[in-house]
C-alpha cells in the first residue's frame, strides 16, 4: 500500500514538472505589450531584474517564464512580423494576462505603439 501511494506521488510530481516546462522548439502563444516609453518614470539606465542597464532603444523583453538572458523569437500572429529579443527583466504584472513586455523599439517592429497590446507567439531562439 505504501508503494502505491509513493507511485501516485511520483507520477503527480512528474506531471507538475512536465506542465511547467518550456520546450525550446515549441511556439507559445499569448499577448505582448511594451514598457519603458516614458524614461523618467521607467528608470532609464537603471538596473533591470537581470542586472542589465535598461534602455528603451534595445531589442529586449520582460518575462516571468524564461530565465535571464534567454533569446526569444517573437512573432505577431496576424501579420507574421517577427523580432528577436533578449529577456533581461521580469514582468509583466501577473494580473494583466500578458506574457511578454517588449521595449518600444522591439514592439514597433511588430506594430505601432498606439496598438498597446497585440497577440503574439514566441519561442526560444538560439543566440
């Protein structure tokens, strides 16, 4: 009986580990917006959560899903425009429902800044 309980716990642990796994070659879908346009409020040249200096002119992103300095390919779903960014900050706020925050320069490659939030797909890209 103890062995059966242990097996159930082990399978549950494996399921939890699998469920949270980010597969490198798999596309993930979600929503992206931009941050850091108002440099006085966003902290131009201040350190990000990953230790890099923030600049809205870089091709960078903020994400809770990926470790720092992971390269991502982000593609807009309807137009198929894409941009390559590096994760150097943590965000966006979890209550927003967005998966990525892009710098204004990276976001403008996908759409005009007036759009605000766009549907995207993203995956890990090689450096």
